[in-house]
C-alpha cells in the first residue's frame, strides 16, 4: 500500500538573484507503507530540500506531496496532520536540544500533539528504550551527555511522536564506527517494533546497502535512479559519474573479480562478501 507519493515536485531557492538555484526538478516517486527507503546523492543534490517537502516545512513550487492519498498542503489542518504523521529529524539534531532533562526534551514533540500527560510519559519511556536510555540518563541534562548520547536523545524526541513515516537526515554523521552501527540498529529495531515507514538520507553507501529496501538517488535536483540495493549498486559507473561510490564490499569484490571472475558479483555488505569468499574457498578445497 502506498503511504507517500511525491508527484512532479519542483523547488528553487533565491529566485530573482544571481544565486537562484533549482534544488528540486520534477521529482516523482512513491513509498510503500513499512518500507525502508535510503536516499543518496552528492552534496547539494537536493536530499535535505526533498525531505523538508515531506511534512510541508517547504512547499513545492509545483507538484504535490500526497500522504495516504491526500495533498498535505491543502489547508492548515492537512499541514498539521502531516507534521504529526511525518517525523523529521534534521542533520545534527542534538543542536536543538534545549530542555532541563532528556525526558522533558523527548516529551516535547508528543506534548505538542496535545496528548494526555500519561500518554506522553508512556511514549517517552518507550522511545527512550529504543535508543537505550535508562531512567538515570532520562533525568540528566542533555548538555551533560556525550555526543552520541545527545544524538540518540534528539532522535528519541522524534520517535516519541510515533510518526507513520520517520525521516532522518544523516542520522549517524560524525559518530564513530561503533556509534554508527549502534544507532543504525536502534533505528532498525524501532522500525521492526512499530512497522513505521523509514526514510534515511546518508552519505554512507555501506549503511544504506545494509538496511534499505529501496534506494532513491538524487543528482543535481533530479531523481536519477530508484531501485533495490542490487539494482542501484550494480551500476558502479553511473554512480561514480554522479560523484557517488558503491559499498566497500562491492568495490572489493569487483576488484577481486578481475582476477577471479567466478566470484559472485552480487555483494553489497561485508556479510555478503564474507559468505561469498568462504564459499569460494570451500569450493577450491573440494576441487
Ligand atoms: N536555504 C537555502 N538558500 C539557498 N540555497 C539553498 C538553501 N538550502 C539549500 N540550498 C541549495 O540548494 C541545493 C540543494 O541543497 P540541499 O541542502 O537540499 O542538498 P543536500 O543533497 O542535502 O546536500 P548535503 O549532502 O550537502 O546535505 C544546493 O545547491 C544548496 O546550496
Ligand atoms: Mg543535506
């Protein structure tokens, strides 16, 4: 079932100045309920602009954004509905933490939705659990947390709204490898537990290859490609042309295949690579 439809959306910045730029050009795609969509693209390709369209933070200059079949920009009520159903988490969301305690910060979104105190409290506890926050952390000031903890606190604030679509702009940017892995698996757990649709903008081809059901590739404001991990990352040359790359595991196997053409080419994650190389050596031993 389609939950979100972006139809011929265009948007530009700085009209009437020498800096005028077409940030989105006739972008169209749809998202199925429960899907995990990865959005990749070179810097400046329009990824952040695109996701700001999804809850009417920016309005298309032409085209439409339909949520459950309804244009989100119809009137005030439809915009309000989109804001509660599409949870947007910006890049470096920790800069927006401001409350005395993490619990209060996480409660900010659900409180604004007009929910009862009891419901807000329950949502805060549930969201905190998704990001591994215990009571002690919840009662701390967000300013006394590590960088990774601040990030998780901010993301929990969006999760606590339990949006139908959770949209995250570069959620793991700037975290160390362990922090990245941890946060990505927290997002996956949230999705599994809630059945929410998730959209993630990322510069990491490795992260996207590991978790996405489908990938949208933005290039200079246009949607250049849309497809499965295999469909997108088998087009190495096209990605490189757009200033992108393939996952490290894909690149490794592509290089090995120059010498060992019998290796399977369908490799997008470290786990895939390990499996294929182990099978290869097993076959060799048996020969
Ligand atoms: N507020 C703004 N005013 C003017 N131009 C802007 C504004 N925000 C973005 N742009 C321009 O619009 C284009 C698309 O920007 P956007 O931030 O959507 O790209 P992005 O794909 O998210 O890039 P990044 O990977 O660096 O985050 C870029 O050329 C950018 O310079
Ligand atoms: Mg961006």
